[in-house]
C-alpha cells in the first residue's frame, strides 16, 4: 500500500515545482475535475441557507436511507459499465422482482391476496427467488451480449420490453386485474423497513435507521470483495479494458461477460425485494427508470464508459451525491418537472467531466 | 537537383514537467532530398515533429518554411500549408471506405452541400494510379490488410500536394515488397522536389533511401551528415552514445529432443492449409514469409484462438487439443500477439494487473480471494527478470515505451510457466537497445529448454536469432532453411513460391 500522506506530500511538492503558468493550469484542471463536488458543496450550502431543515439528523438519515435503497442496483449496473456496456432492463427487473416479493409476502389475513392459496413464505425463500429471477434475466442479457457480440444497449432494450410484458401479465394474474399489490405481511415490512437502530435527536425524538441500510452496506462489502479480490473481478476489468487481449491472455471472455450481467441481475432482484417493502403498494410501474439514476450515479462516481475503470467507492459516492441533490431539490420546493431537467443536466456535466479525463492531451 | 533549404527548424526546445524533451535541436531539410531522422525511442524525434505540426507548442526556437517563419497551431493548418505526415500509428476510420478516409474533413462537394462521390472516386483513383497503389477506393478499410492501410495513409499524405512530407516508421507493417514500392514512391516525390523527413529504426533502409541523416539522442541534436559518409556501426554509435558491439546476442542455446509436432494444420476460416513441422526443446524456430502468408494464422491456430478445420498438435508425443486460449495455456503454450496495442496490453490497467492476468489462479487463496502480496511478488519478479523500466507496479502500462510494454507481456506469459512460446513480431516498433534485450530474453528462454516459435518480418532478425526458419507462402509451408547457412535471397524465393 502506498502511504497516502507521503502521496499527498509528493503531490504538493510536484505542484510547488511548477512555474506560475502551469500552476494556474493545474489549479484549473483540479477545479474542473472536481467540479461536481465543488458544485455540490455550493449547492448544499445554498439549500441549507434557504431551508435549515436540510441539515438535521432526520434529513441526513433520510438521505442515507434513500441512497441505501438504490445502492444494489447501482452496484450491479456498475459492472456492466466497466465492460463498456449498460443495462436498460434494470428498472423493469426491479419492478418484476418487487411484484414477486409483494405477491409472495402478502399478509395471510389480507383480503385481496393475489395468490390466496399460497402458504406463508419464509423470507429467505423469497430473497432467493428474486435473486434467481433477476439472475435469469441477467443471464439472458449476458448470453446474448457475449455469444452474438450484440451491444448491451440493444439486448437490454429488448429484455426491458419483455420483462415489462411479464410484469403486466403478472399483475393480471388470478383476476387481480392490474390492481396494486399491497397488504404486505408485518414480518416482511419489519425485515426491510423496521428499525435497525435509532439515533436520538436534540428535540428528544429519535430517528430510526431502517434495516435495509445494513443490507446495502453488506452488498457494498460483498461487491467490493468481488471487484477487487477475486479472479472474476480482475477478469472483468481486463475484458472491459481490452477484450481481444483478454481472450488471448486466457480470460474466458464469454463467461466473464455472462457473469457480470448475471450478478447485476441478482443485484436488481435484491433492489426489487427492498423496494417492494419500502413502497408497500407495488404497481406495474415500480422500478420505472431506476436504471437511469443508477447509471448516472455510476458515471458521477467515475465508473467510465470507456471501460476497465471504476471503483465501488466511486459508485457509493455517486449514489450518495445524486441522492443529496434530489433531496435538496425537494427542500428547495423545486417542481418535479424541473427536477428532471436538473437531473439531465447533472448527468451531462458529469459525463463530460469524466470523458475529459480520458481525452488524449497533446 | 535543387539544394535550396525548404524547411529550417532552429534551436527548438521543449520541456515537459521534469523532462527536457528537446534541447536546442536544429534540423534543416533541403528541397528534393530525403532527410532521415534517427535516434532511439525517447530521443525526441516524435516530439520534434509534434512541435513542427503544432501538436505541442515549442518553448523556444523558430521554424522557417520556404524562408518564412511559421508556427502552426494544429496539424490541419500544417497540412494546408504543405506539411503533411504519415503517422506510425494508423488512426483511420476502419468502418469507412478507402476514399472516405483519404478525403475525410475535406470532401469535395457539389453545390457546397452534397458530397461529390464521383469526383472523390476519380481523385482517389488518380492518386492511386500515380503511386501505383492497387486498392479499390470503395473497399472498407477494415477489410484490407494493415500494410495496404499504410499505403492508403501514404496516399492521403501525398494528396495534400505537400512540400514537406514526414514519414514516421512507415515500414513497420510493410513487407519487403511493399517497402520497395514505398521507396519508389519516395524517390518519385523527391524527384518532384518534395522535402522528405524519414523517421525509422531500420538502418539498412535509411542508408539506402536517405540523402542526409540527422541523429538525435536524449532530446539533443547529435550530428547531421550526408548518408554517403555514414555506415551502420557509426550510426548505432551515434544513436546509443556507446559502441553496441553486435546487433544480436551470442546464440548459446542447444536444441534438444523433439517436443512440439504439428501435423497437417488447416484452418477453417483462413487460407492456412496443411502445415506440418516439428520443433525441439531449446530451439528457436523462425517463421518467415510475406504479410498474409499465414504466419500469424499458424500461431493463432496452434494457440486455439482461430478455428481449426483439421490437423493435430502433439506435445512431447501426446496429442493436445488446444481448443481455446485457456486450454492452450494449461497445456503450456503462450502467445505474444502481433499488435501489441490492440491485442496485447490493457492500456488503462497498471503493470501489476497486466502482469498477473494470465496466472491469476496461482494467487487464489481459499479458492476465492486473490492474494495481493503474492501478485506483487510475481510482478516484481517479472520486472526484475525482464529488466522492465517502470517507476512502479502501479504505473499504467500505456505510459511505458513499446519495448517495456513488450517486456511486461513477456513477463505475463512466463508467469504461466509455458513450455512453448509463440512470439508474433516480438520486436515490432521497439528501439535498437531494447531489441537486443528482447533477443537476449528469447535466447535465455531457449537455454532453459523452452520451445520458441517466432514470426518476424525482419529477416536479419530471423537469421540472427533463430536456429531454423520455416518459410510460409500463400498459407502453406514453402520450405525450411537452416538459419546458419541460408541467405535472404533463398528465403525470399521460398516466400514467393505459392503467391
């Protein structure tokens, strides 16, 4: 491990050694490369000045909880981006697995169960089911991407539609007729949204941190391990960096690609499971456009579309950043319509800054 | 022959943080001459040219073209003023056709709106006819061989009607025959009064084609002399600043028993057919032939990354299947690919990641976790054994020179404990000093009993390093010669056998 303090000193020394003109340039570069963070700080300060409620324990816990909910999907999609691909089916897979979770875990005494004869399901079985369902969609994605060298954009566009069709059919099943799935069992709700621990606030009330924050942390650790410590992780970066060279070097490109997509699918399954309990009333449009936020978070966090680069810590930062911005927009009472425009601009700026780093300077 | 000065670069300096890339370098090119620019990688040749084309801004110095001071802001401006360059690394739109590539950015138009395809075709055809290039302007770039792409690039540079034409390593992907063709083109341009700057590592070529030679070393101008006053040892001495005793290290390897047997190798999708040969332990076998004669295909078929139609491969008497690269690696094969940048390195990854990628299994703990420490140890071994010059293991491989990149890849393969090394153009685009080191590594490997199959387009290299040379022609094995007794003529004759 390189010593971070020494590293910093070295960087300072390098900087001191530059002449005035280059110094100016180096500062400019630094500002641009970190523009998104700088803007964020300014934005947070501004929001706070307009609405001090923005920085309170409950608000911060809220941001962290929301970020935790969208963490697994971003962690999954990150792998696809490392392979220079993408995954448009993510949101719909979340929708499908959310519907499945809800259907399997409706309270036994709920009058409007979609499968009235379904016995009470252990939560473990449900988790396994959604992981498998998500994994299968990912497997299909990965198979077509790897086997026929189709661009993931096309493949996942197709599976997105297919999965959406499946969701709509699922909601029509057993005479349900498209009604939202609600009436979830207490056991399920407690497992996901129940209190992990509470933080007391100055006003005497306490703010609950839900269990799914813990699940997100576990996912982060697992994915960090997979990306950094396993053969599969190293192979993934190699394939993303140079597929041909990876093949020659003995990396099983087919297997790696399929596995990345399958793993991503499993992550969407977990997101679906959490979302299901969080939303409590699932419709066919649950999960819609989730992939956009996830992709944006990855890109903001430095998982680049040039392939072969990216860090789990980056994804976590990206998800948090995006969440802070969304919540802040709410605190500023900016209309939902306007929020879409701002989201779009953020993605554009973040991608531009990211690609700028990879431009060959002459 | 006109001898007036066409281009004059005086006192050019350029400094990058920590490095003086150019130190008061001067270069004078006369009208109607070929001026060779020589020096090892990193000597500053490319930097000097980039200053000429405005890709880098020079810190000091002046450039005069036709007596007028110029300072181009970018290569487009340079080209418009009659200074063009044929780049070593081709940057072409491979999905587009040949003529699109030539007229890219300056399409002839009809009424300022519609691209005049007809004129484009005729103009392209005219240039090709003039230069005797035999390529259909409608062909898609990616479907023609690299050597022809190079010719297209040359035609493009010529199409600017330039006064100054820079060739940067133009022959690195050309066959001997095409080199002759290129020289005819260069001579023709010279006779038309064009000033040509020719950058190359290949001494024989330089001595043949150039009128004047400038040698650079470590960013400094060393000497400029008429080519007639120089010979190979003198140039090498000027370039490396020391006497480089020989071009090739002494051959100390002793071939042992027969180890690799290839019988009737025939490819499914390429022209390769019926190739049979044997190679012994500790033997270096060369594969000679023209571009497209099936040398690379032979290696790819042995390694299992190309589809075989028929044929068997035996290793130590046992048949091995080598259905894909993983199986081949397991069987003790290793393949160093021809195009290092495209299929060798993972540019964005660091030295360590590049080194251990083929031997990750060795570092697995508990079947799942990779041991960082052991990977670092192996990488260090590779760096030491290959004498790779790198600031650290964390350095991105793309920031190393070609020679050092090649050493990293060679190290990568040695970590898989191979018995048979398939080397495809192992010294392409590598400077003289580093070449010698690669040769030494190859011979050392043979000394350890490894079987080595080496493809090269540089005949002296095959003659200097190999024990035996297999000559390929038109996808078939045309013959086999003893490297000690054969001549370049004999090899060339065999190479033309099935063409």
